[in-house]
C-alpha cells in the first residue's frame, strides 16, 4: 500500500494496547513510530533519579522544570534514551507508572514534551500514540484514532505484561493504579484525555491485534482513497 506523508494520532486510555497497535501498524504501513507516553515516563524517571520526585508522590516542580533543558531525552532504534543510556526497562516499572500522571499534569512539562515530539516528527510519515495527540499536539493530524477497552480487561493486560517481565504485582494494585491514572489523565486542567470529535473509536475489548490492523488498513485506504 503506497501511503502519503501523514500523521496518525492514536489516543486513548492506559493499557488499551496503543503502543503495541501503533508499533505494529508503523512496521506494516511504513511509518515512524513515536511513543509520547515514554517521554512522560522518561521525564518521571529523570525526576526520581535527580531527587525531584519522591516515593510519597511529592514533586519539586520548580527543581524539575529548571533541570529539564539539560536532559537529553530522545529515541533511538532500541527505544528511549537519556543521553547514551537506554532507559526502556526502567520507565515501565510500577514506581514510574505511579508517579507519571502527576508529572504529566504539569503544563510546562507538557510544553517541553510537545516541542520535542514536533521536532522528532518533522517531515515524515508518523504514527504517534498518547493521550492528547489528536487534540493538542497534532490537532490537524490526518487520521485520529481513540482507543478504549473494558477497564478490567485493561488491568489484566497490564498485569500479564508485568508478570512476563518478572515483576509480581497484585491484580488489585494494577487495577487501582489504572483507574487512578484514568482519573488524573481525564480530569487534569492541561490537555486532559478526551476523544477528538473527528476521531475514529477503536474498542478492542474483544478484538485481536490482527483484527485491529485490518480495521486500520480499511480506514487508511478509505481515508486516502488508496486501492489494494
Ligand atoms: O501510555 P503510557 O501509559 O506509557 O503513558 C504514561 C503516562 O503519560 C500516562 O499516565 C499519561 C501520560 N501521557 C500524557 O499525559 N500524554 C500523552 N500524550 C501520553 C502520555
């Protein structure tokens, strides 16, 4: 399929499989994949390691903001880096997951991340997943998708992922963490998670990844009048 240079925005709730879907779609249709949630996780890890965010949930916002311009957070082929250091496994821990929503609610952090996402996307065919890509970061994205699924199904997916990585969370904690993140993400003042009016909804509670990709292929073909 010959696809023009476009931006596809994939937004939605935590653990709806946005990253897996967007990554697979990127490979299948020749897009660059950018994970905006990883950027917020990277900022959170930096805040924790630099003493600007504590386990109690307290954040030294002024200290964090003053430090941001010295942080070289960027993507390489193997994932997100701070300078030369690959931070992928660390940013997926429960500690980072518990602190990331308050960090992502800070307007200046969002502006800092948005600026980088624009730089990373310049002049390309990009699929980017997050919470506010189709509403705030790229309101003119050519195609917008909003992903959702039943909360218990999402918690089970996140739980299975963590167990596969050798962690031993309780399903209750994972479920509570997920609902709390939904709440913070949807009610924060700056760029809350909302469905763009022109987004196509993908509820994958009962869908396989293959079915999701077939659904997207149909959308891309229809939207850009591509045959075959
Ligand atoms: O998709 P994720 O779970 O890796 O995202 C981590 C956190 O970052 C999540 O709590 C919401 C926040 N986020 C955001 O506020 N805006 C985005 N565009 C992407 C993620």
